[in-house]
C-alpha cells in the first residue's frame, strides 16, 4: 500500500541490515506493505473435509499456473536473472507437487478439521518454529521458500489480489516489510534502482535473485518500514547493509562518490572474470566456488570460477520428512556438474548440529543432533544405506564431468576406510545393474575441520586423495567458540596461533604425501588473508562466488616468494594482534 508524501521534510535516519546485493542506490521510496492477510479460522465438519482438501488442491493448481507465467517471464529477462528465476520456479514447483507443507496442511484438514487457510498457516508456523534456533544458510533459504509458497497459497485461497510492480515510477527504490523471491523477480531494473525490506536473510532466493538482477538490496533492516513514507528520498548501500531515509546533502554527496567508485570497481572486477588467477611471479592459483544450492550455478559461471570446490548436498534433505532417492540426488548432482566450468567436489551429507534433517534422526533424541554428536561422516556410517545411495548418485553424475568426493567431519583413518568400503559396494551395485561407472573412480578426500583430523593429518593423507580444510569449523572446534553465540562471538578468531598452526600442519602433511589441499572456509574468500594462504603453500581456494573477482585481483598483485617469507614470519608469532598487524602490513606492501 502506497503512502502519501509527507508535507514537511524529516531528519536523516539510518538503519542497518544485511547487504545482500552490492552497490549504491539513490531514489524516491516506493513503499509496499504486504500487510497481514486476514486468515479465517473455522472448523470443517466431517462431511466437508473432502471438499476442503479439494479447495486446497485448487489453490495449488492456481499457484502452479502462476509459476508457469513466471517461467514465461524468464524468457524476457537477462540471461543470468532468467536462469535464477528458472531455478526458483523449479523449487516452487517441486514444493507445490509434494512437500511437507502440502502434506502437513492436508493432514491438519483431515485430523484437526481445520480450514485450508488456517492449516497452511499452522504448518508454516510449525516448520518455522522447528528451525527457529538454527542459524544455517540451507534452512534460511528453505524457510523463505516455504513462506513464499505458503503465502501464495493463502492469497489464492482467500482470493486476495496481488499488486504488481508494473506501475512503479522510474528510478524508485522498493521499500517493503518482506520481499519474496517471486516479488524480486518482478522488479524491472530499468524502473527500479534498489530495494530494502525489514525481513530477510543473505542466503535465500530473494538475495540471489537481487544479485542476479544487479539491484543494490538490503534485507533485515528492522523497523525501517514504519519510519519511511512514500516518496521520501532513500539511499541504499547494498555492500555494507545500510539504508538512509531522507539523507542529508553531505550523506548524498558521499553516497554519489561511493556510487561512482563502486561502478569503477565493478567494471574492474568484471574484467577479472576472464583473466587467469596468476601471481606476479607466474604461480597459478585455482579459485573455485562454494555452492549451497544449485540455483547459484549461474552466479558461479559469471564469477569465472574454475569449478566447484565444495558442493554441499544437504539442500536435498532439508525441510522434508523423507530421504531423497538415488535418482533425485543424481539429477541434482548431474545438473551442477554439467553447469560447472571445471571439476566439482561433492561433499557427502553433513547434517546434525545446526542442520537438522528429521528423516535421518527418527527415534533419536536431541543429543544426537548436537554439534558434538552425529554430524557428518559419523551419521553416514551409522546409516550406510543412505551413504551408499548418495555414492551411487555421485558416481553416476561423474559420468558427465570431473568429480571428487569429500567426506565431512572426519577425525580418524578408520572412518575414511569404512567410507571407501561403502563406495566399493556402490560401484559393485552399479555394475550389476549394467550402469555406466566412471573410470577411474572419483578421488575421495576428507574435510579437515576438527583439531583431531588436523593433528592426524599425516595418517589421513595416507588414505585420502586430497584434503579440504574447513577453516570455519576448525576455528570453532579449536577455540571452543560458537560464533552464533553473542556472548563469545567476538572471540572467534581465525588468526589465533593455534588455528593457523593446525592449518599449516595439515597443508604440510598433504604436501609430504603429494596430495592436493584446498581451503574452503571464509578465510579463502577474504582478500585480507589471500597472501597468507598463498604464502603457506595453498594453491587451491574455494569461496562464495561473489568473492572470486576480489581474491583474484589480490592474487594478481602477489609475489609468492615475498608471501612465503612473510608467512614464515607470521607463523613465528604467538599473539593474534601481532599476526593481524603483520597481515595488514603484508597487504599494504603488495
């Protein structure tokens, strides 16, 4: 709903949120509030339960037709945004076919005699509540999808009209309480220059779509909406996550300068896509992408990534009460392998801790899912049939391009050997089915993300084909710090001498056995740490696709011999503060 332009100017107000799509946008606010949908709640008598289920089916069918129209719209969009919208529509269509949301709502209609609108809302609330304490990108993306599909169904059931963005004045900035991925797909960059919302996270489909459209966007700017009026001047910084209402002349002047600088920087980084990641003294560094969801593959290709260094497989297991079969997993892996410009490293299932998957923990209490419980390879070895199914899907996908298999949360040689035995069974079963098996079998490696694995790296290197160091978890487990805990988050420090020594020890163990070693935590994607990692001997870095151009730019300014010398000096230090100072000095020197 649009609001009237205020009669008198107000003072500058600034709000912080998550910068999910970089860039600076300046323009008048176009305020659109979804507002709360008036969801009726009433009891359905036994005689009308069947009819109520049919009413829900009709709403689902209408939503499917709406998805078909969105798919048609994709043909009119730029290639990158069209691909992202295609992935989004596919995800929505899958959820409209058969998902926990639809099944749960029908169950509530039948057993609790709830009307369809109330059943959908109750199921959304139940799913959201189950994951409320989980700080995880997979869950954030999936919950956004569930809310988006649920809202669409409720709008259809209540016959509430959806207001399009077609009438938005040119040069506007969209201000909303929440932007769904479908809302974002409707934004025309020729008319809309940016967007901001009170709600939302950095890894959902809304954020991905905004980046694909190139619209500076800030999500999660709490309390912003109730302070802005239709037509007020807005400044958005989608890089740092800042929204300024009624900016002062000084703020506007600074933002305009930033906008010009950002555009120049964006042009330079865009040119990086086709340049090699090679140091000044001609040492090649392989830069690959971490992929959470297949929808990111278009962005991966745009970034110039040399393949996928970490494909997380958990997205197929989240938000459902069953386990994906071999065919579903194969098709997902195959699509990523075909889309990648280089090898794909597929990590086997890593659930537990902050990443629940209900179907895998049936009959177990909450202790099983703790961060120190059945995580990663531990759970997979406890349920070998599920791991074997995943191996068969990966092996089949490897017929379409180079693939590596990565085992998460490994701490012992025995775990790797058990996984290899299950992989051998998967190969045998495929051969019995006369299915094509890749030759050679994909290499199998392990994540180094717990201190025990790092300290046993020499032994693990004898049974692994490669290492991938997960610096985030390695830091957490080494320092016993949960960075999601506000009381200790400030103590999370990847430059702690103990963390750096475990990283160095693991890398040297890999080199002694002549196996590849990469690093795929947040350190890999931060240009501040690039020189240190190269100096420690890393030649493979895997990161969020958006960070690849910046890291590549840093690599092209590096001299490896100088980086080696400075890294040796840094590793002699015993104080994190001193290490940070030396790293900053190294970056200033080039």
